[in-house]
């Protein structure tokens, strides 16, 4: 059973239909890709899934439970975490405190599954490779690394589903390669479900086993990287001729 | 029926004037993103100016009206925007609010300076009271008909402006996405200036129209508050719909006159209720407004920067503060000590703002009103003994604090689902409500169940004795000062410890990005509620001490303008730091009062010396001027001062010299060789000279430390944020103004 299931979600801003009958599934233990041109509705879909926007219709379930009506915090408590394409870092805090406070928030959820915030913070800083900037103000570090802080912050809540909104944009080739490795490590070690929005096609093709393609608010293709790569509609809308 | 019609027409007329003022508010808010708290004061000032032209200088009415409403007010609005508001881009909500509060307080002080409040002035109805006609047997004056007509015309006019003109459509686009509008060839600056001009004109019209209707007497505070009531109408329109705003205004106007007409005269509180009604309505509207949605990336990087001291450093400065106060005590008289204690107790109230606003990002515009609640509880339930032996008990203080915290929670709860501005408005409504209904409840009435005579604020003045806790009796001014200072330090250091704790980090996270905090699983409402209650508790403690050191408190102690001045001066000092709260409290409680009375005394001593009077008045206007200048340095004065003195640490010789000079002066004053004022003057001189001397001795230490990375990435972050996903712009514009 997929960890995250989005069924027939519709969303409109005023008269503009931005998501029409979008259905995607994000299975555990895999990185699932969500690609599409700018303005296709990827970030809006993330906002709907994480509870910042209420959909006009449709259903969202996590591990079989309907969360369509739940608020953002309640969804987080069910094990959903995300990063933001337009950075939403806590700009008055250092890199370490940005990550640490996420663990501290996690520990306000209740006694079950409490974590040792201090140790976990250091573990995750090490895991994502932020040790050299851990004590810097988060507003002082380059944007590409700030995106990694968002990933680390999301990981602190020990999520079952992780939504990543262009986490690798601005990274160097080497950084992107390491990042891909990190994602594969996360899904295989912890069996979490990752949904990745990214424009770096090689990263997406290299890490994802399942890819959904969104265009003008509609899913135009879903399948393995090879299926998607050769789908004429996808080539036409997004990838371009090889 | 006749009576009903009469009240209906009067209600509609009042409603029309509320609508005019409120539509000005909506207009400026939707185009510049700044909620103009000075709208009421602008209306008041215009009413006075009109009086001056029309009745002071006997100009013909049309000329006077034209000058005030069409020429001067829009001019003032344009200047306000160009000179002040434009500089507030990328500042926190609290900075924007405080700047318009500064303008409000400045206009009030200026009006009292120009038009001596001791001289009675009245505005008359247009064409006099005799010019009237009859509708269904009810007399309607021409003035009332004109007011109603203006309301209708303006409602339709603004609606047409927004819907059918290019300017209007562009004005709606300004707020949604200024950058996008600029890229499309719009001129956001010019549009915002235009809306401020229009808004000021509407305020002026409202002021000129309402004065004769509400009796004709020109009173600075009454007029300001009267038009401030129109905020309720603007909130009714969710700060964007002109139709709903006017609808709300009519409801307000009608409700007010019906209460006046149909509440039984035996209800002694009915007239207070009528005055407080708009604020009660505002509160009810906040209860039913639908929840704001959390939008990502709405919080752009603001310019405010606060650093949090380490705990040892905070403790050190706390001990230094206590030591300084202990050293000052021997050279101060009882009156001076009392004045300083008032300042310290204000500072304790200001600490509630450091926690709530500085750390949590939420706004309370009526901290002193929470102090009033605690004071009233203590007065009724927390006193022991009689006559001069009467004291406040520890249990009284604790009960006062607890009740204030609970009241704070109840006030904040409806607004916590909404944007920060709405919480600010809810607290403003609470502050006005406390003044109009709680503190105005001076005549005893019989309680229904207990059958005892009771009033909340007997006779309009309460005697509050000093507290006594165990062996500590605050009866002597010296003990009171010492204990207040120690309490300030304990709470201040406690707040810094709190900010460095896991709770403080969660508060900071919520302030920096509510969306991210929520999607990490933070329950925002619970966190906001807890910080508001804690903050109200601190304000309650400060309020009890303030009332106690003042000994005698009345309606003026807790009037909303006192709260507003304290909020403003705390932001001026630095809302993010404990030192800023100290500075704000001392300025509000001691500083400007002392200046004003000094100058006033000099004026009396020197036989009406004009220059002293000018200075006395100037020191009344001065705080507002400082508040208005916040756009330039939104983090407040304390960070600037710290930055100025920090390099001195590296020039130890000069620092030692300064300390030595200060010690010598202090000893001379202590041994009565010199008067107290010399200590003040010499300290000021040393404080100013020291950085200059330090710079001369060691220029290297004063060179700005290189921080290229900060500059580079802070330019980068907004750029990243500006990558629009193209969606909110459409969304906001479509659901606006329907």
C-alpha cells in the first residue's frame, strides 16, 4: 500500500484551475519523482498535501488514513514533512538551531517516539554534510546549502513521508550526486516515502523508480523513468526531444 | 414609530461617517499594506483646522472645506507617504503599526499645543441647526443629509474606482505583488501615494462631518477615539471590501443609536456600553472571521535584527543595573525615586512586549490595560489592613497576575487564528473597552445574586497601598525602587533564559516562518496562546507595581494612549531586547514626563518664558517624532548604541578613563559638592565623548568589521524568494473587493 495517496484532487485560485483531478501515489522505500514545467502546479500540490491549502475536492490519505481535513501540524504529527522551494528557514537562528528546533517541536507531540534532540541533531548534520556551517547564521550561507538545511530540518521530525521541493537546485554536479546517494540511503535504511520535485533530470532519472509528470494541473504520465522518458506527451510538454 | 425613525436616521448618518473614515483605512491598507492607526487623529486634526478657518478666522464655509478636505489633507497624506511610509518596506508588522501610532500621538500632542485644550471650541452644523426638512414626520438637518449623501457617493465612487478604472485595478495589484506590477509597467509608489492622499482626504471629511453631529465640542481625545471606532467597520469588510465596510459602518451607527434609544435608563452602564459598542462589535467580528490560511513565503526577510545575549552576560548587566540604582539612591530625594520607580514599573510592563512581540512576533497594543485588570483585582481582593497600615498581600499579587493571564488568553483566543494585525486590533479593542466600560464603572449598582452594592472602579479613583511580602515592606520609596529594579532584572534575565530554551527557539521559529513551524508539527495556536498569557501576566505584575507606586490611580492612568506610547517607545528602544524594554519604560514613565515638567516649571518660574513653553510642548511631541523615524532603524536604538560602544572594549585605556571620570563626578555629587543635575549632565557628556575619544586613540578598533558574506547572501535570499510560482498574485486579486 502506498504511504501517501492523492486521489482526484482539484484546486482553483479564483477562476484559474491549477489542479484538475490529480492522483499520485508515493510508495514507501522509494523515491518518487514529480516533474513538470514551471507553473504546472507542483508546489501547489505540495501545499495541498501538507495542509497549507485546502483542495476544492479530492482526497489525501496517509498509510490508509484520510487526512484531507487535518491541519498542517496534525499532518506533520502523522509523519509528513516537507521542504520549500521558496525557502522558509528560521532566519534568526543558526543552522544547528534550525535543525534542533524541529526536533524540539517533534518532542512536543507526546511521549511516544520522543527523540534525543541533541544527539539526533548532530547525527543529521553529519548525515547531510552541514558540519562545516553548523554554527553560522542560516541567512549567511549560500542558497544551495540552505536548501539542505531545510531537508535536515524535515528529517529531524522522523517523517514517514518526505516532500522535497527542488532541494538540489543550485548545487554543483558533485553535490547533486552526493544528494542522490543520500536520498537512496534514506529510503532504503528507513523505509520512508520520498516525493521529489526537481528540474535536474539526471537526478530524477537516477534516483526515482516511479515518476509522475504534471502539466497545466493535470497528470499527463506516470511510470518508470524509461516509460516517462519515451512518452511523447512528456517529451512534448517538458523534456524536449533527446 | 416616530422615535424609531428618528433613531434610524441618526444611526444611518453616524454610520455614513464611520463608513467614510473606514473606507479611507481600507484604501490605504490595500494599496500600501500599512494599517493607518492615525486615521482618527487625522480626522481630529482636520476638524480642528476646519474650526480654525471657519470660526477662528471667519472664512466662508466652502473655502474652509475646500482648503481642509481637498488641499491640506491630501497634501499631508502625500507627504506622510513619501516621507515616512515609503521607508517601511520590508519591516515587521509591529514597526509599521508603531509608526502610524507615532503619527497619531504626534498629531494629538500637536493639536493640544496649537489649540489650548482649556479653551472650549464648538463646530456648528452646516447651514446652522435651523436648516432642516422633514421625512416621514422626522426632522433631518441639512448637515445630516449632506453627511448621508457623502457616504453614499463615496461608497459608489470607491467601488467604481476599484472595479472600472485602470488606476483602481492597479491599486489592487500593488498589495498582491508589487514587483510584478512594476514589471508590468505599473507605478506602485505613485499609486500608494495617491491612496494616502485620498485616505487623508476621507479622514478629514469624516472629522469635519462628525464633530457637529456628536455635539459640536472639539475634544482631542474624544474625536480621535470616535473616528478610531470606524476600525470596526473596516474589519467588518475584512480590510478589503468597500461594500462590507459600509455595511458594517451602518450596523455600527444604527446599533449605537438604538442602544441610546431603547436601553432602559435605569441601566447605569448603558451609556458606557454605547461608547464601548464599536469595540465590542470589532471583537465579535473577529470571532466570526474565517481563518486566514497560512501562506508560505509571505514573510520576506525583514530588516529588524536582534541578537540574544548569553546568560552570563545578561546576569552581569543585571547586576550592574541594580548596582547603579543602589548607588543613585543615596543622592536622590523621595520624589526623584518615585519618578524613577514609575519608569522601572513601566519597564516591567514593557518586558511583556519583549516576550510577546520581540520573541513571539505577536502584538499587544494595550499592555497597560492588562495592568489595570490586575490592579482592580488587587484592589478588591488583595488588600489587608487599614489606613496607612494597608498593604497588598502576596496572594493578592498572585491572584491579580493569574486573572490577568486568563483574561489575556480569552482576549487573544479569537484573534490567534488570524493575521498578526488582527490580534493587535483585538487588544486595541480590549484597551478601549477597559477604559470605557470597566474603569468607567464608577457608580455603585446592586449585584443581582449577592444583593450588595458594588462597582468595579469606585468613584473613579483607587487608592493602591504598597505591597508587603513577608519581611519585605515596600512602604519606603527606597525599598520600592530597589525591589522593582531587582524584579525587572529577574524577569529580564528570565526572559533571556527563556529565549535560549527550547520554548524560545520554538517561538522564534513561529515568528520567522509560521508555515514552516506548522508543517513541522508545531501547534501555532497553543504556542501563541501560551506566550500571550505569559506576557499578560508580566504586564499584570508591572501594572500592580505601577498602580502601587502611583498610590492613586484613575481613568487617565490606564487610558489607551498611555499603552500606545509605551508600545511605541519600547519599539524605539528595541523590541527584541530587554535593554530596549528598560529604555522604553524609562522614557515613557520617567523621561519625557520629567522633561515636560522641568520645562513647564521653568516657564512658570521665568514668568511665562515663551521658549520654555515651546520646549515643554516639543518634549510632548518628541516621542512621536522618534517613533515616526523608526523606518530608518527598525531594530531600535539599543542595537545602534551597542554597536557604537562595542569597539571601546578594545580600547581599555579610554574605557578606564571614562569610568574614572564618572566615579569622580559621582563622589562629588555624593558629598554634595555638586548638585544632582551635574551628574546627569556629566554622564551625558562622558557617554557622548567616549566613543569619539576612543576613535581618536585607536582608529583601527572602530573600523567596521568586514562582513561580506552577510551582505552577499542577504541580497541573495529575497532574490530567491522573489522567484514567483505565479499563483498568489492571481488569487489575492480575484477575491478582493467583492
